[in-house]
């Protein structure tokens, strides 16, 4: 049985974070959607926005992400060295 990947591209255009950012501006998006744009991709079965929600559940806000170390951040499935660096940058 072939697993179908589920990505933000599968969402209707009006629900996609990048398209909503362009159309409505940054204030229209949730923290998870903004972080999902930075993460670009999730992993098999989870979109970048879902991974972002998991990560934000550890800190409760985007601003507090900077306080997480690599071991803390990488404990969230889908966050490895590359995504850690993207977030910290």
C-alpha cells in the first residue's frame, strides 16, 4: 500500500499560510502558520504547520523559541539540525 504524502499544497489556496500572508498580511496568520512558513516542510503524515504547533506547545509563543536548546527543540518530531538552524536564524 502506497502512502500518500499530505502537504500544505493539498490545502485549498485560501487556507495556505503563504498565500494568506501575501493576501492579508502577517497579522492574519497564527504563530503556528508563521513558523510553518519558516519550516517549509513537515514529515510523512504531518505538515509544517502541524510540526510548528507541536513545537509551540513546548514554549507557548514564537518569542520563547529562542530559549530552547537544540536537544530541547529536536525532541519534537520533525525538528532536526537544519530546522533548528532555520528557526534560530
